[in-house]
């Protein structure tokens, strides 16, 4: 005969399994969207996560470089330092969202691509040294990878549909 503790353990494990199955079925992509978890897209996920991680590291290094340059009197680098720090933060977020297979990774990648674009433009203005050139290259690679992810997720069309959707007003 089963003891009470064993029975509760089996019931708890069963409930946890049902919860996981329910979460997975709820996380299925809407009709008409492809799943990024099929083998066809797994390489894209890996490449985007790696591009985000590389860009984060490069932007953090560029941030330090820019702060050092700004302290030496090269004031334009102070503005670039802020862009590099912000870009690194977006890249970190996107890499984390991809690694967790978050349902919000499309939004994260869209924002990351925009942050990378802006950071690359800013760094292009001072592309006089190897660090700034490396930052531009990493940002451009990450931007492209993130934009590909958003397209693969159907995000461009979804964003258009959501922007055309009437906003719901909450009672005051």
C-alpha cells in the first residue's frame, strides 16, 4: 500500500507535468507562423544569440574605450559611450530571451536591431581606430541577425497588425 507521502509526491509530479504540457501547448505559435524551434530555425536562433553575445562584449569594450578617450579630452566619445552601453544592454537582453525561448524575443530582437543600428551609426562618426571599427562591425552583424529573427517570426506583419488595432481604454 502507498504511504501518504509517496502518494502526494506522485500527485505533485503529475500536476507539474500537466502544467508543463499546458504551457508548451499555449506557447505554440499562432496559425500561419512558423515555429523557431524546428530544426530549420535552430541554426538561426544559435547565430542570433551568438551575434548578440559578441556585440554585447564588443560594445562593453567600446564603452570602456570611449570613456577613456572622453577623459583624455575627446568629448565626442562621451556620446558614443552612452550608445555603446545602451546597445550592450539590448544585446544582453536579446541573448537572454533567445536562450530562454521567450515569447517576447521578437520584441527584444526588434529593439536590439534598432539599438545596434544607432550604435553603429554613432561609432561610424569616429571610425578612426580599431576599437570603433570593431564596434561598427559587431553592431551591423547583430542588427542583421536580429532583423532576420524578427522576419522569421512573422514580427514585421504582426507589428503592423498591432499598430492598426484600436487601443483599449481603461476606466479611470
